[in-house]
C-alpha cells in the first residue's frame, strides 16, 4: 500500500522558546505538543502524586492490615506482558514489605478467559486467600468479584481499563479511569497503577514504623522501575509526561545493570546489549518473548521469569520463552498468509474496496495469536481490524486493533448498546480490545462493525500517513545527532521516535537476508548507509531508480566494536 508522507506542524513560537535545547530537538519536541521545558523533566520528583488516585487510601489500609496480620494474599494477574509485570511488581513489593504468604494466580486464556471470572474464583479456593488483589484486570469482572465476596474473601481491584456503566462490588478500586478520579494522567498501564499503590503502601508502613518493628530494611521502590518500564512500553499506552518518567527511569536502571535477571536474560537472547537498551527493545525483544508464554501456553512461566532471582533458573526459563516465541512466529506467519489470501479475494486491486472495518475468522486460527495478526493486518491496510478464533463450545474469541482517531472499545460499546444480545462480553481501551461472540452471529457482527466504523472514520483517516519531522541538513547526518535523538526519548505510543524524509541519490542497492534492502545513499556531499527491512522484493532492488524519496529514522549500527550511522527506512518510493 502506498503511503503519504506528511510533515508535522512546527509551531515556531514554541520552537523559539526552547532556547537551551539543540535546534533539532526544539522542533522535534514542539511537534509532539511539548509546551514547556518542565514537560521534559524525567526525574522521579516530577511524578504525579499518588494521593490523587481515588480509592488509594482504603486500598492501602486493607493491604497494610493483610501484611501486618500475615494474611494470605492472592495476586490475580493477566496473561499479557502488562499483566505479568504488574503481578511481578505486586509480588516483589509485598514480599519486600514482609508479607510471607503471597501467591499469584493468572488465568490460562484458553481455559478461563480474561480477568477475575467466577471460574477462576473457584480455582482460587485452593489458595484459601484472605484477600485477592487484581492487577491489570478486574474492572469489568462483576460476577467474579461477587463470587469472591460470597466466599468471604475481600477484593481489591487495581486496573487501568475503561469501566462499564457500573463498578464491581469490590472492597476497594484503584483505576485512574473510574468515574470521578482526579489523577491527571489517564494513561497509566496496569503496572503503573500497582506501582503507585505499592508506593503509597510503603509510605504508610513507614509512618507506622513497620519496617523498624520488624527489623526490615526500608525497600527502595525504584528497584521496581525496570518492570514498570517494561509493562508500560509493552501495553502501548500513550507516553505522556508521567509515563515517560517511569519508562526513562526504568531504562536507566536496565542500562546500569541494576535490573532483574529475567530482563537481562531476555535481552541477551535477542542479541541486545543491556547497556544500550531503548524503549523499542523492551517492546520488540523482551515483551514479545514474555507474551509468548500467555499466547502459547500459560503466563505463569513468564511471571516466574520476572520474580525469580536465581540467574541459572532464569536463563532456563528465558530459553523456554524464546522457543515459545519461535513457535508463535511460525503460527503467525501461516495465519497472516491465510488472512491476506482472503483479503486479496475481497479486493484484488487493493484500491480501497475493502470493508472499512475488517473482521476475519478461520477455524484453524490460534486464539493466542489473533491479537498479533490483527495488529499486522491493521498496519498493512490502515483499517480497524477484529480477528476471531474458535473459543469454547460455540463461542468465538476476538481481538481488535484500531487506527488513530477511532476508539475501538467505544465502538464495541456502541454495538453492544444498539444490539444488546450480539456481544457476550468485551473490554479494552482506545487502540486494542477483546470480545466474545457466538459463532452464529459472526456474519451479522461483521456487517454491523463495518457500518459503524464507516460512519465514524473519514477517507483521510484511512489514508496511510507517515508523520515526518522534515528534512535533516547534511551536517546533521552524524553519530552525535543520532545519539542525541536516541537519548531524548523515551519514544513510543503518541510520543513517536523522530522520523525524517528526504530525496537521496542511490549509489548502491542489494538484497540481504532474502528480504531486506541495503542501500548506499548520497545527500549533497554525504554518503550514508541505509537499511529497509522486509522489503517487497517484486519492486526492489530497482536499478532503473536513481533517486528515492524516503521516510527514515537515524540509527546507530554497532558491529564488532565499531559504530556507524545508518538510516532505517520506513518507506521509500522512486523520485
């Protein structure tokens, strides 16, 4: 699909106010709606205060009572990377506070589905908990909370997903997105929410002289920031100022080698050097392997990787996760080929005749991989996508991914409001959601989804646009500028890594590794190396092409101790 390169608005008045910054950073930050230098402060002292979170006081009192009375605490997590890191933060923090009877339970997606369901509560009976605390789930699990309360178990919900019209009857709820909550950032991941809860609990226990009475060292909560950074990046929540602080501080600890063994082991398996870790490495190298446990098997394995401090055992687990990830990639490639075959039949010329809201289903598809497939199809065709796979009995499990400007969870809520019997259950947020429907209503659901999406998205939104920060001057093609940009992040969701565009003369072009294009480009008097990954080999190399227009990122290629500047090309076309 051809893409349109659009240059970001510069906002000259803001650019001019950043007098102390490098000229390139002035325009990059201004284009990301940064209005003051304060928003670039990444120190822990600039974090938003936890007192603004509704329900945090009663949550802290319940947890403190459980810790001080040595009650049984059961952490109920989720089967993705945010859920795994949230569980690990809760387990590590509570144990460091002196809690001796803390265990975790994470649902197997194939047997129990998402969150604190009544079926999971039945399984939780084996742990005989006094208190259940959910992490990264629970806000939509009314029946599960009711089942736990009926057992005489207190329930605390910590979550970040959007609530339904009513809240479950938990003893306490901490969720920045619940009605009336005054916490300024609504973008905390699940791991960010539980980190804030544990910060508040530590402060309360210090005020009670708990650590002094128990002869325990006061825990350093910054030691959990590597996990917070990993879960925040993995869940693709917007990197607002508060989240950028959390991710930056976590990356600093990882680069210094002051992180858990599990993250180091997973980085090593991906051939990443921990001392040079960036946010993208957490997403592509670490979270992908961690998520493989929940997609292919059971996330308990991933959580064990994050809470175990035995480096030998951790490396064994990391290798198992790596193998699961290889299996996941193989299954995903087959599923993607099948999906593209279906879409090509729908629209042989790919000229905009596809449904505006795409729904796909195949009897053979793997429930744990449909989320990745939905993301791949969404990226390829720039349309909201829901991919279904068989669930239990006559159920279909769906995973949805959306495009900028379309809130996918709100779309599902609208469908549910207009067709109350169509969706069995759903949940999620702006860019990703999950749902369950009956097999018999699939065709009806496809039509309704396409109709609603068609009314809410414009032709402009369906145009695949690359937002560029403009041209670089020839003297800006150097390692120093590449390092400056790398360290100016963290970059991620809604705070994207700088992308530039320009026209270059092509001096060399060749395929490497079967599907990647290596180029040697010229910009005025500069010769620059470039790579375009997963290129269409039917179009490239194109030896008739002397000039290209490219959208690219600056990158540092490190090989055998040598560092060279290279461009990572996101899109290219003959010029």
